[in-house]
């Protein structure tokens, strides 16, 4: 987008040259006693005021001569011919940021969401961005917003919440394919926030709670199954080896009565089966005081 001389700013260097040329012309006019040196100095100063421009280190400016493109200028000092030349607006070639938002956009599973994203982009070819796009900043913003809405419609809610990085890479790819022809590259896209309606948040919370309870019950059932399998294996072992069963019973009885003051009632049939009568009597006599 080009601007006329009356719309473009002047540089500090041009203002300084105008002051110097006018002062020199004024001094010469006083010495000569004629106004012509002052008029000539002021005219030269005005020429430099509009002819000398300055571009910062990160800036590029296109020059048009009688409406035809003649080249880029900057960074630093450059010269144009007033009235004959026109300059475009300054193109900043640093990394720039565009805020993009999509409100009440439906996901693939028809959930309305509000999404905020940040697009980091830069102009790598100032000539293309100036000559082929009328307003590349607005084009970037609108293209990013459209791509964000399209990407939301292709993904389900859980993907957008859990895979924000993947969504950002997809947006970067879509935008970069479109903007490369404009001399602009999209370096990255970051999804800042994904907002869902409060009613849906409550429903999702209840769903997550129910899912956790289901998992807990599944784990408990699995533990019960493993315990039952262990008991079945132990029963098969004891069935084929009565001595092992007796030893296990004796160990359980010992564990029960080893605490002081503990009392265990054992059926007589168990005592006879395990042969514990003599053993218990011997233990009792051994512990009696004389």
C-alpha cells in the first residue's frame, strides 16, 4: 500500500538539513545584502526534507517511481525524488504476534467452544508482501481466524483439550501454506485457552468421577479374582498333602496364641485330627511352676 508525500513522515535528518540550509542561506543573504541566498537555501532545505528518508535496521520500504516499482530501500539513509517517487508504508521484518479468537465454534462432536490462540509470524520477503497483498496484517489475522475455526470443526473436544500442541502445529501448517506466497512465514501457533460452557463442565466432571469409580471397581474385582485364584491353588496343594495342611494349621494356631493373654477355642475334632493333645499337655506341664 503506497502513500503520497503529504501522508508520509519526514526524517530527523531531513529536518536538520532544512535548518542548516536555511541558516546558511540566511547568513549568505546578510553578507550579500540580497534575499536570493536565503530563498535558495530554504529551497534546498525543503528538497532534503522530503528527499532524505531513514529506515530502521528491521525495516524495508518500497519505492515507486511514477507508479512503477523500482526497488526496496533500507535499512539506513536513502534518497528519493520528491513528487516523482512515492514510498510504501514501512515493513517490519521482526517476528510479530497476532491474537486470534474463535467464539462459540462447534467442534466435531457439536460442542460450542471459545478458543484463543497466538500466531507468531514474520515477513521474509518484503517485496512480495508489499506488491501482492494490500494489507498483509489484516490478511494474516483473518486467515488465522478462518483456519482456527476450520480446525476446531475437524477435532473433537477431548482432542482440543488434551492435544493443544498438535492443534497448534496443524494451524501453523495450514497458515504457512497460504502465506508463503505472500512472502510471510508463520513460525508457530500457540493455543492459549479452550473454554467450554459451565453446564458442560459439570457434566464432564461427573463423567470423569464416574470413570474413576468404574476403574476403582474394576481394579477391586481384579484383585478379588487374583486372591481367589491363589486360594484355589493353595487348596489344591493342601488337598494332595495333608501334612502341609496340618503344618499350616499349627502355624495359624501358634500365631493366634503367641500374644500374651490371648485365648483360642479349638474344636476337639481339630485337636484330635492334628494330634495336638499331647503337644498342648506337654507345653502346659513344662510351663507349670513347682
